[in-house]
C-alpha cells in the first residue's frame, strides 16, 4: 500500500510537469506554426496543449484515489475514456489538416522559435513519456498509459517536424510534412480507440 501511495505521488508530479511544460510549449508551437504554415508543428502544438489538459484530468483522477480509494476503479475508467476520446479527436484533426495540405500543395516555412522548441522537446519529452509509462504499469492505470502515449506522440511529432522541415527546405519535399502527420494520426486513432474500450490494465 505504501508503494502504491508513492507511485500515486509520482503520477501527480509527472502530471504537474506535463501541465507546465506542455501548456507553455504547446501555446508557443501553435503560434509558431500559424506563422510558418507547418502542419506537423501545429500538430505538435495541439498535441502538447491537449496533453496539458489530459494531465489536469489525471490530477483529478489520482487525487480522487488518494482521498477516496474505493472510487479508484470508477475514476480510472472515466479518465481513460476521456483521454481516449481526446486522442481520437486529435487524430481526426491531423488527418483532415493533412489532406487539406496535400490538396493545396502547402509548403511549410522555417521558424527559428519553432526549431528551438522542437529540439528541446525531442530531448525532454521521451524521458517524460517513459516515466509516465513505467508509473502507469505499476499503478495499473490505463489513463496514465494513454497520457504517456500523448507525450510520446508529442516527441514523435517534434522529431517529424524537424525532419519534414529539413526535407522541404533541402530537397523540396513539400508533402513530407503532411504525410508524416497522417501516419501519426493513424497511430493516435488506434491508441485512442483502445483507451475508450479499456486497456486491460487493472487497479492493483
């Protein structure tokens, strides 16, 4: 029981870090994406903002278990379903935006602010996603696992944005940005659907 209490505290700390990092990084990324026209950067920004919102849901979920342990299973299911729907909503958004970009042959422009933010995210977010996933497995929390997917996807989108901007700038592959975002949308849709139906993890 003491070990679970410690993991719950770790989950709360990780969620708080996500709110701070993802909220700020996401807002800056969305602004930079609007000025540069980068779809994958915009996807990263939206994903980061959603990750921050999802982390607020998780704080509610873990505080609820801490104060009312008998409600743990109920709030876990609700939190996991909420994050699952959020994942699928982001998938649809990215898919539609990608198809529109391909149809209009839109080429993203370089953004210095965006580049710095993307590099920082590639360095920071994988470790945060891994930490969330480890705590999620110890707690048996599908909602925290789903949130770790959001964080991992944000890291993936950051890497994809860097790669697609390089391909567009150096080789003229204007479509790389949109195609990469479509691939990520498919991953998000799969993970989101799995979360809405329950991950199979159980409260320990």
